């Protein structure tokens, strides 16, 4: 009985960690810090340091709402032809891009 | 009698307390601290910081112009704020929130008007330099009721301002002889996505860089009737451009007597242009995508910084030899460079190391460093007397 409970708990823990935090689990905290820095300062050179937009569009949760994460991830990875948005593939991994898109859609934690 | 004496003593004390040593402003400058919304007032004779002024808002993309007496700085913030800073009293002398999102500005030849280029709402606003009162509002309307982001706003002679419409692909010249009634001349179909521009030191040639097109747009402001001419057409020779991780800034306008030196977009090259014919006169291979190509005031050297991921490097070009003479790695994220008025030193902002470095341009050695929080633009007051800066 207690072994069943343990298994159940273990199963729940695995499921919980696998679902919303999947990208998180693959990126160590030091790299997360680097990615947030890149987001604010390098993505920020076109999208604004506070992500309210500049030459490029705003990247706030409101402006991204309703856009599929996969589309946004593809935009970051492959760029947008005919616009200044460059492909970040080669500089960022797919997991890192997925993590950044998820953060953007929720709102960047230290954005003022 | 005794009361008079007391009053006199009090007056002397008060005056003495207020008096600061007399000084000029010709060796002063501002450093933008982009993440904190603050600026440092610095002095380039002894490479020191005099004061930090806070409360300027979002300075993540900020630039500065100066009044002709070099007393006041006008700081253009990303959030649409225009802030006037008193360089001597070391405080904010005036501030207006004039749009939702702006990119930069310019000051008129006579110093009376400050113009700001706005992304949102797209257009140009012109302010009285003394009072910051709005004098003119020029919406960048195009097509079917749309408004374009405005870039590359530059001052020229005759109280004219030239600027480019990013979304519309147009160049406009606004004549502000009568500031409340600007006369606008529009040049259409100048090319796709002009992203920045520059004006030559004599105020004559306005050049807009185009994104995604192999060429630049040139307007001769002495001969506007000749229209906009395409120069350096097909400089990319039809090759696929490399990705650009930070847009070049053309403001540095590197010039020698015969040549102009321009950052190529999507190519790790500096383009050399013959100033008489506007034909390509060569190109210099570089370490990465150039962002600024800044000419030393005597025109003998050009210092270049680079876009991510090459932004830890600066290259120095000798304009006579037309080759790279030094590749320096001062630190992480070199965002901007500014020469002292006669060019013996250059100041570099090292954003990710919270530092500004000063290099001797003859020995190419670092001679000083100043702490600064996430520094970006560095602007010395000598810009007050240069057209197009």
C-alpha cells in the first residue's frame, strides 16, 4: 500500500516536472541569467530594453497573446525574411529559444 | 548699525556658500547609464566623473545634443522623454514626455529648436530649446492613413531637418525658418526600410542606409531638385546577406577628404566611397558586423565596434593605408565610442563590465577607466558645434 502511494507520488512528481517546466529543467540557472541578459540588452536593441518595442515590435505578454509558441520559436530560430529580425539558430539552442518564448509570454520577471 | 553688520555678514556667508569655482563646459560630456535611467557628467581633461543625475526614464536607446553655449544637454530617451540637463548646476533643467517611443533627435543650426524622431506615434516633434514648448508636430503620414516610424533625423543648414520614414521608404526635409509653420519636401520611393542616416559635416549630403537592399540613398541638400540618388548599388553583389544582430548606426559618418567610410549591412565590411563620384573606391574586411564607424576628428583613423556576438572587439583603421592597424578586445559589449574634441583620446563604453575605458589614439593603449553602470552612449559637448551630430 505504502509502496503504491510512493509510486503514485513519484509518478506525479515526474509528470509535474515534465510538463510546464520541461524547458526549465534543461537550462541551468547560470545560463538562464545569460539568456535574460541577452533578452534585455541584445534583443532589446530593437525591441526595447523593457520590451515595449522599438524598430521591432513590442514583446509584451499582451502583444504576444494568442500567437502560437511554435510560431514565435520559429521566428526566433529562423528570423523573418524581409525584416531585420535575424535567425538566432547557431547562437541559441531550440530549448533555450523555447524557454525564452515561454518567459516572454508570461512576462519577463525583472521587467520594470 | 550692529544689525546692518549682521545682515552684511549673513549675505557674505550666503554668497560664499553658493559660489562654485568658475569653469567652462568645453571638456564636459554625458555618459548614458542605460539600465538605470541615469547619466554621468564627466570631464575629459582629467578623465573623471563629476556627477550622476538620475530620473531620466528609459534610456535603453538614448542620444544627446548640446546647446550652442555647451551649457545644456538634450537627452532623447527611448520612452519618448526629452530631458534638458544643466551641465554646470548638474541637474535636470526641464523635461517633457513628448511621445510613447522615440529614437533620437537633433538641434537646429541657430540652436533654438530641438527636434525629436518618434516611433510611436510616428513623426517628428519640434520644441523650443529654451522652454521645451512644442513648436511643430509633423506626423509621418503615408499611404492610406498609416504612420511611419521615423529614423535618421539630422540637422542641416538653414534650420532644416532631414529624416527618413522607416515603414514608408521616404526621406522628408522640413524647413523650420518659421518654426510654427514647417515647410516639408517629401522624396518618395527612396528604397526599402531606411534604418538610419547621416549628414556630412558641411550639412550638404544626407545618406540613408537601407535594410535588405544593396545600396544607400543619397540626397544632396544643396540640390534637392535633383532628387534622391542610389549609391553603392549592389554592394552586396547579390550575395545572401549575413544576419545582423544589431543595426548599424550611421551617425559616426567617417570621412576623409576624398572618401567616406560606411558600415556595410549584412556584410563584415567597411565600404569606401569616393566623395566626388559616390562610386565605390574599395572595401575593408572586418571582424564582424560593424555598428559604429567613427572617424577621429582629423580623419586619419576610424574606430569600429561590432554587433553581437563580436561586440567585445574594436578595430582601428588607418584611412591612408586603408587597412586595419589594430584589433583590440577591451571587454564585454563595447556599445559606443567617442573621441575627445581633438581626437587624442577615445572613450569606449564597456557595458557588461560596468566601465568606460579611455584609450590614447596614438599608442592605442588604455590610459584610464571610469566606473559606470551599464554604460552605452558617450557624448562630449564639442558636438554642439558640429552639424549632423
